[in-house]
C-alpha cells in the first residue's frame, strides 16, 4: 500500500514498520487497535507523545464518570491484571517507536475497586521508561457522588523519558518554562463543545509540546489513543507532524474534521504560549534569588477559567 499521499489510513492494510519519518507528510491518522498499529511504526520515529488511555472503568459500576464516558466501539471493562499488562505492552511499544532523548506524557488517575487502590505506578515501573516526573492535573471539577474518600478532583500525568545511553536525567527544560510547576491547574474540555466523551482540553497537549520541542525544528508527535484529535490539533498548530491512532472510525473522522478547522483553535494555543514567558536563565534566576519563594503566577491564574462547582 502506498501511504505517502493518504491521511486517514486503515491499519490492517499497513505492513510492519511501514510508517517512517519520510512517509508521514503533515501527519497520519490510523484506524485500528493500538498495539497492532504501533507495530506498523518504525523504530525511533517519535520525539514526544501524550495520551490518555481508557481507564478500565468497569461499566458495571454506576458512577457519574462511567455513565457519561462511554466510547463508540470499545467496552472499557477488562479484568484489572489484563488491563495493566496491556498498558505495559502498549507503553513498551511507544518506547520502541520513540527516539532516544524523547518523552511521553501519560495521563491516568488513581482508581479504587472495592477498597483496593490501583495506582498508575503499579504498572509504569514494569515498563522500559524512566519516570521523570509525576504531575498533578488539578481539574478542579469532578462528580462527587459518594463519600468513601475526599473528593477526587485530580488526575496524574507521568512524564516518561527514553534516555540516550545510560544518562537517565536527560536535559534541562528551557528557562522560559521556569514558572510551570508540577501542579497543572485547569478545567477539562467543555462537553458541549466536543462530541467525544473524554477529550483533553487543548492547553494540555499544547503545554507538553511547547515545553519539550524546539519551535524552530519540526518534530513528530504521537497520541496512540487520539479520540477527538486534540493532540494532533496542538501539534499541527505548533508546526509539528503528528501520528494519531484510534480503533473508532468515527473518532478518526472527528479528528480529520477538527484538523481541517484547526486555525479556529489558535487562540487557545497562544494563551498557553503566553505561560512560557520567563526571560532569565535558571542560573541568572538563582543568582538574583528569583528561584525560591512562595509560588505565585498571576498570569496563570488570570488566564485559566475558574470552576463553578466549588461555589455554594
Ligand atoms: C480517553 S479517550 C482519548 C481522548 C483524547 N485524548 C481526546 O482529546 O479526544 C481514549 C480513546 O481510546 C480509544 N481506544 C480505546 N481502546 C483502544 C484500542 N485498543 N486501540 C485504539 N484505540 C482505542 C477510544 O476509542 C477513545 O477514543
């Protein structure tokens, strides 16, 4: 199959490792099961990725989240050990297709089943990735239907790193990112604006891409559970190439439509770019004593919408 001119590909027609940096064009959206499609991508192609997999919510439970988050062609209910092993396999394939020095941001959350806690680190430590940081995504909003625990309004984002050789630490962030903390506060996407049941807000993949990739060099961005295409839209608007995978044809079509209208979402990208604004280097900031103190980023507070759920 000649894939050079095509954008939406049926994964079952592709050969092993057929997706390479040279055949990507602006980007590719590939329909099919994530593990099998990752096998169609060549080694070391991707520079940065971000994703939110299905959370194995077990549809028999009757939570607010479960009732509203129902996917098109996928029943999110595997036995937990099978789910975790599948995630290890997927993450190791993402590791293979990522270039050394590349990063992957994995969004998940702490879950409980009849009192047992499932923490994403339970399976992340079984993968080949170096876990560089755990970021708290304070969504500030979530259903609060039972009182077994304090109201869980946060999710987690794991910054995973593929080292070059044996140097696990990698390189420093650029100093323009110095005001971004390990708590990312921002409400999820407004469900009335996106027909997908669990879309990212655009600022989330935009923050990752801006922080990791140089704007002057075109990179390759992967989201292996692309859904409504938010990561691909962020990559495109920031001048990078993308690879998106989803088993739902309808979601891939949604992504194509969104990519066609992407310029209409540029203002949200500009807002995020405005948060990466620090001028001095880390060293200069340290010399001037600007690297410590109470964290207060007034720019950030004014730009991100505040929730209404906490109001009485
Ligand atoms: C949490 S959603 C991702 C939403 C996305 N971040 C966005 O901004 O719209 C997870 C997606 O994974 C897809 N999916 C679930 N299982 C899959 C599999 N085995 N292979 C490929 N895609 C899968 C679902 O169809 C769904 O669109």
